[in-house]
C-alpha cells in the first residue's frame, strides 16, 4: 500500500508543478520584431492611440537598472533600452469592475518594450495578461482586455 501512496503523492506533486508552470507561462505574452528600439516604441504608442486610449505613464526600467547596478552589485548591463507604458480603457475597466470590484487590481494595463544587450536589433513588445477575480462575468471582461492588449502588441510588432 505504501508504494501506491508514494506514486499517488508523486503524481499530485507533478500535476501541481505543471499547473504552476502553466500559470506562470501564461502571465506574460510577448512578440519580437526586428528594428530600431525608438521606432518600435513609437509603433506601440501609435497602436495604443489607434485603439482610442491615452498613455498615463511611461516607466524607464532600463534607466532604473542602470542607475542602481553598481549599488546593488550588478555586474552587467541587461538592456539597451527597456520601458513600460501604462494606460486603461474606461469602457472595458468599468465592465471588469462591475463584474467584481476586486478586478480594480488589474488596472492600469501594462505594455513593455525592451531590447537586450545580448540581442541587439531584436525588440520585444509584450504585456501583462489580465488575471483577476473568478466568475463568468469577470472572465468575459478580462478576455476582452486581453484581446485589446494582444491586438495592440501585435499591431506594433507586425505579428
């Protein structure tokens, strides 16, 4: 009986790890494109504006990492450029929060753009996939936001 319990425990543990990996894999979606970093940023800004949205804030992640590298014991520069843009859709966010007020944690939406030192000329554009409260209405609203963000990123990268 003991070997059967060990096998069952092992199977449950393996399923847990595969679920964990799947959930983490699904948290971000990104596409890469060849081009100049500044031009790709402009393409992302244009795609966001084409969707009728305004960028609320731009964060310079690459600059922050460069400024703090030596103080934190960093040994190498990671990005040639790295930033994020945050914005929201009042229409989609209202639907999401009407479905469940806890979905407020999904706002603002984040799209990121980076080019690494190790892969110059390849620019990655992606977004945090919206994950919020459970329930059919929440999922429907979150899926609409995911579709919007995916469309913006694909438009900007030509994918």
